[in-house]
């Protein structure tokens, strides 16, 4: 008699464990973001980097709609946006402020402030042979590991990508759009 009940209990437990594991697997497939692999610049069909955007990831708050950037179900407030010419030299910089953006231009342009002296040195350079991007902005940065969002034509540093999964703290990340 005990043996009969033990067999049915084991069968029921196996069924429950199978059901729980199936639900857990389904949940992880649906709700987890796909893990991106780092790529080499030679693997990406990239001609040049068009812009560099610094964003601060946020959860909630009221912000001007023209300052919000959304990708991969993540929203961020644009803090700085730099637009580069074909040689990789910064031509326009938009800095976020409470009222919107303050625009700077390398050349005289209506509605834009003239570049400050230190802004004239901003540039970006792709070195495909060494698989690096040299980003000379407020400080010089050599980026060696990337994550590519091919659909959006966007590159992100691997450190920034890993930060997206950390639950707490300020998350300021830099995105590079390319053509």
C-alpha cells in the first residue's frame, strides 16, 4: 500500500517539477533581453560615425519629449549630442538644458552659439585594422569592445551594455550612430 502511494507521489512531484521548469524556461525566454556579443569593426558594415549621444537612463519623470531617446525598451534623456562631418570632426554639439537644447556650431550659423576653443578639438576616428574607435570628446577615449545594434545602426561600448542590466545607480551611457 505504501509503495503504491509513494509511486503516485513521485509521479506527481516529477510532473510538478517539470511544470515549474517549463514555466521558468518560458519566462526567461520571453522577458530576458538577448545577450549581444561583442563585435569587430570589420564585421560591421560601417562607413563612418555620424553622431555621438550621451544619455542618462531613467525610470520615470517628466522630460521634454524632444530630449527622450528610446531603444530596446530602454528610455534615456539626451544630455549631449555631437554630430560629426565626413572627416570625423565635430560640427554641431547640442547640450541638454532645462529648456531644451543649447546648440553650438563650428561655423557661424543662425540659432547656434560658436564653438568654445576646447570644442574645436573634438573628433572621432575609426581604426578598423586595430578594431578601435578613438573618441576625443571632453576626454580622449579608446573603445575596444562594442555591442552592435544593426537595426538601429548603433554601437555601444560593452561596459555600457553591461550597465543596462545593473539594477541601481546612475546609468550614463554613450551611443554612436553610424552609416
